[in-house]
């Protein structure tokens, strides 16, 4: 609660942990696409007066800590980011330059959780998600 944001008659600190996946959990978020998506997500969030504070793109899912002002519904902002990023990816990487809605990249739905006082815990979880997945995969080899 240290850093409050301001609207005309509101002080706010609304942060959410959001996770979503590509359709069929395809492992497509890698290399050049992975680097490029961070910039795309940040730009789209700014268009909705939101800010991505922390993010990590795994090969088959996306984690982000996003600050969304109370004047925007979370579902609207996440839907906007997913929809517009899918269109952008289709235009840049699929060579479909016109009339593509991008409906086939991200799976429907997403996970969202309010952050509250656990912000640093969530930030560490997002930062170290890849290492934790690798560790769990190694443990699964012996089962």
C-alpha cells in the first residue's frame, strides 16, 4: 500500500496476477516471439491505462503482474490484451496482413488472482517460474 495511484476522486492500488495459455497449450512462446510479446503486452496495457509490472513468458503460458485502475474491468483489459496481441502475431508472423481477427492463438479464458499484501511473493513466483517448472520436471522423471 506504499505506492498509491490516483484518479480524479480515487486513490487505488489494484494489482492482479494473470495467467493465460496459447490454444491447446502449444509450446510456441519461444525465441524471437518471446522477446517481442513483452513489448506488445506492455503497449496494449498502456492503451487501457494499465501497467504490466512483472511478467514472464514460458514456452506454453504467460504470467503477468498487472496494475489495472478500478475504472476498467479486469476481464475487459485481459480480453483486450489477448485479442489485440493475437491479431498482431497473426499479421507479423503468419503473413496474414489483412482481415484477420486472430481468434486462433490464445485459448479461451484465463486465471486471475488479486495480489493484495503478497505482491513481493507473487513477483518472486513470476520471476522464478521457469526454474520451478524445471525442478518439478526433474522430480517427475523418477516416478
